[in-house]
C-alpha cells in the first residue's frame, strides 16, 4: 500500500492537472506565430529525458489521457502522441545515463517533434479529416523548439514527478 501512495501516480496527476491548466489558460491564450505552444508536451519530454524511455511513455500516456479527458479530442489521441513523444525523448539514456542540458534539449526537440507530428496522423486514423496540412511545416518546428527551450527548466519537475533520484557519481576505490 505504501508503494502505491509513494509511487509516481500520486505526483503525476496533480502536476499534470496544474500543467494542463497552465497550458489552457496561458499558452492557449498567447499563441506564437498563430501556434499554440504545448506546455504539457514539454513536461512529458522533460520527464522522458530525465527518467528514460519507459517512464517517459508512462508520463506521456497519463498526461495525454488527462488532456483528452479535458478537451474535445477523441479519447487516446493525445495519450498515444504524448506517449510516443516521451518515449522518443527518453532514448537519450541509450547514450548517457545522466545527459547534459544541451543533449537533453536536443532529445526534447526530437521527442516533441515526434509527439506533435503524431497528433494529425492519429486524427486521420480516427476519422478526423483535414488535420494533415502544410501548416505542420510551421507548427512542428515551433512546438519542438519551445519544448527544447523549456526542457532544462522542467527537468527537475519531471524527475520529481516520476519519482527518480538524480544519479550520484562516486570515485572508485583503489
């Protein structure tokens, strides 16, 4: 019972609700070049970068499901897209267990681009036509760049949200 209460779900839901409200109130009202920045996706890729691909996928699926439940998208659309984005960002752990901020930002850009590009593809499969347009050539780079800029700021929150402690390096004894 203690592991359920101390698990990441008890931290993931309140932080996700707060991030979703910030996105709906702040970022949806102030678009950049007519593009609404995805703050929740930036939090997901920050969690993926700091915690790995598997936990990034869990964070993405959970926060995407919260996004689906609060909006007008079909259930599972954002959950699938954000899960893939968190998993793609978490592949940085294949190269290094504790990435530097610039490497984390690069993988956050990649993960956010995967997540944002997946949304129209899922929309086509669910029967919502008209999502794949040439506007994606503008939307995906702006959303991905914003996630890359927000990633170093959101990495500690993503690490705490998923319940992962920062790795400590020790010198080897002779």
